[in-house]
């Protein structure tokens, strides 16, 4: 079940915090700018160092035999990295002939998770709701539950025994007729389980220490079911020492200790020969080259991988630098929306607008820094890019001026005053009067039809006489 806590920050406190944020923002802006500048230099110098190494390395054909002619030269070689050194873990009396051995410790604990939600209030105050949830997880270190917010979880965490992580490495790791240096041994990794066989006396000591810790926890009011004396509390399973009731059902307080060893394996390296061992190759720009890859790798594969890694790191640092610059600008201007948050909606509008402006300005500033850095570290390419950009800007400006001149020189017609908009009333057709229905003409009898025809002929005859009379006159 979640535990909720609500805190309130007054308007004056928020203004004070915003003033402090201005200083932090300035430091962030400067730091982000420095990071962007340094990153571009690092990327160029690393790339130049790798290219120099690609041109100058030679193949070590037979690492099993020392070749005095290769002394001081950058070489690429592939051979078995092995050792006769016996390594041991003094605390648990475990050991093996290996390049490295490791002890990794985990504790099963209650872990607190916090989620916050902020809400501005009228008058400038801010209300923050903190929601805390708790889960059981494996952790790399014991967690003090006394600092938990929920009182119901403040006395739940304890550990049966506290054990530190540890590792050790062989001093003499051979590579054919040569020896690997400490940096190369540190890059070596071929982990395999290291059997955790505890002797009876050590197991009893660990059992007693775990039970004593449990009793001390109970005496302080902790909640715990004490393990019966007849039940085992220390278990070994393969390369794991487990302190707790049941390794298959973890409980709060359980401890899991895992042992591993790095066994001999074939490796590939690029480094400078120094007698019977290797050291770093120092490029002309001062950057150092000393590579060890697990397995068989050609020089081209190793250099290509390093170039790809350099590009990835460069872009990650660029993005980080841009975000720091933008975050710094937003922190610098944060006082403005805070002043206006007496009315929350107004402060939110201003904060959103300023956030957008800071994002644009921060991005532009970052690009300018990156561009200047390129000119600084790669002058020829930087100047070429700058000339191309200037030429594009010149062409755009020139084209814009030509368009303007063409518009000015074009013949202008008489100025036509704007025609006022005339509101035309909507015409509504008046209702039409009902038309009387036409009655069908009456039917004539044959006699009447005959008389009608004679009358028509008489009318036509009369009309002809009148026309003749008129013509005669």
C-alpha cells in the first residue's frame, strides 16, 4: 500500500530557491559549454590517434618468441593469455589458478521508491505530493529502513551478515614469450564460476555471526522469525554462499555471495613492445593507445571498433552538453515564471514559452560552440564548412535582393481603391397566389363545329377584301 505525504512551499521560499537557481544555472551553462568544447577536441584527438596507430602498427607474427627488432614498436598480436599465479579469497578460504577472481555480494532488502507530483496554488505557493511505495529486491548494499517515510516499514530491514565485495588479479600473466601489463590484465574478462566449498569451521563461524545479528535485531524491536538452532542458515550452492532460511525463497535479511574467476583465454592486443612486456603507444598529440580484446580479432576490426566507440561517446557527450546548456538557461530565467505564479495559469504559460525559447537558444549556442571547436581542432575542414555556409547565406541574400528589385521595377497600375463590401439582403420569394384551375373547353356538336368553320372562312374572306382595298388605294 502506498504512503502519501504532502508538503507545501511558500511563495517567498520559491522565490529564494529560484534566486539560488540562477547561480546554479550560470554554472550549468558554463559547464555545458566547456563540456561541448572539450568533447569535440577529445573526439578529434582520439580519431587522429587511432589513424596514426593504423598507419604505424606492425604484425607480431610469433608472440611465442621475443623479437628484439619489435622493441619500441606498435604491434598487433594474438596469443593465449595465461598464468600460473594462485589467487585466493582470504575471508572464505577459496582460491584458484586464474587471471582474476571476484566476490560479489547482494542483500535482499525492502527498497523505497518515491514519486512526486507538484501543483501550483493561487498566491504563488506550491503543493508537492510525495507517494512512497516499497518492494523487496536484491541490493548491492544494506539499506537503512529507519530513514523510510512510512512508519510501517521503518523497522523491517536487517542483514544476517555484512560482507564486502572483493577481487584480486594475477601479477604474472603471460602472452606467449611476453607479459601483459596491469592495464591489460584489468581489461581481461573471461568469467567462470568458482566453486564455493566452505570448510566446517568457517561455516559454523558464519552461522553463529548470522544468528547473533538476528538476535541483536530482535532486541531492538525488529520484526523477525528467529531461525531454529536445528535449521541450517549458511548454504552453499555451486559458486554461491547463501545466508538465510531457504536459498529458493529469499527473505529480507538474506545475503547472497557469488564467486567467479577469469580463466586463461586467447586475446588480441595493440600496444607498444617494451622489452618482455607491453606499454602504451603515445601519439603525436599526446593521446595513448593500449588495447586488449578478448578472442581473435584483426587489427582492422579492433581499430574499426574503437572508431565506432569514439563516435558513440562523442554523440552521447554532445547530447549531454546540449541538455546541460538548455537546463542552465532554464534555471537562469526560472525566476520570471516563479514571480508570475501568483496566478498559476499565467506562470505556466510563461514557463512554457520561456522553456521553448531557452531550448532554441541553447541549441543554437551549442551548435556555435561545436562549430568553433571544429575550426579550432580541424582548421581546414572547419574553414571549408564555414566558407560553404557563408556562400549559401550570400546566395540566399542575393536572391532575396533580386526579388525585391524586380518587385520595385515592375510597372505599377493605377491604384484601385478597395471596393466596399456590399451586404446583399437575402431575397425571399413572396408566396404565389393560388392559380384557379382551368376548366376544360366544352365539347361542340357537329352542327356547331360546321358553323364555326364557316365563320372562320368568312373572317378570312373579309380580311382579304380589306387588304385588296388597301392595295388599290
